[in-house]
């Protein structure tokens, strides 16, 4: 399964897919190698072994990975919230220090935390 335009697939894997249905702009697919719930592909690509590799992967309601991906997504959101808390602390310390070296260090930390948060902006990380 994939969300059109968000998770581009490699050409080989895309050739395996059999589109089943489309809900809004989401295409739900099966795989031509799936037989009676088992993989019959002698050259199963690595992506199949590590799927779902992202805690933000889109999964249909009936997918067995739903619980696992929910937990991973909650951990990611928790990490982002922790980074935001740390950024608040750094920003407060910035207003209190006159030490240039400490200011540079705090600014670097704020920027790296923000960069991590921004990686997930399209998924709503600014509101987590
Ligand atoms: S594990 Fe096998 S059946 Fe499942 S998507 Fe990969 S190739 Fe297809």
C-alpha cells in the first residue's frame, strides 16, 4: 500500500503491485506474489522484510502492523515533544547568559533540535 505522491516506490517493487481500491488519493494494493497469505517471491526485496520502516507509514485499518506502527509513532511524537521542552530551556538560558561561547552552543543545540522537528513538519510535528 502507498499514499500517492508521498511514498514513491522503486520500479521493481511497483511492478509487483496490484491496485485494489482508491480512497480519496490513497491507493490500496496487493502484491502479485501474495498467495494464501504467504509470499511466493523467491527474490523478495529487502523493503518487504523491513516494512513498515517508518512510524509514519500509511496503513489501512485492517493491517496487522497497525498496533506496532501506532507505538512507534507515539515514541516519535514523544521525542519531538521532549526536544521542544529542551529548546524552551535553551532559549531561557540564552536570555540569562552573556557568555558568547555558551550562547553559540545553545544556538547550535536549538538549531539541531529544530532541524529534527522540521523533518516531520509535513506530518504535523509543529503541533505535536
Ligand atoms: S513479502 Fe512477498 S508477497 Fe509481500 S509484498 Fe513482498 S514480495 Fe509481495
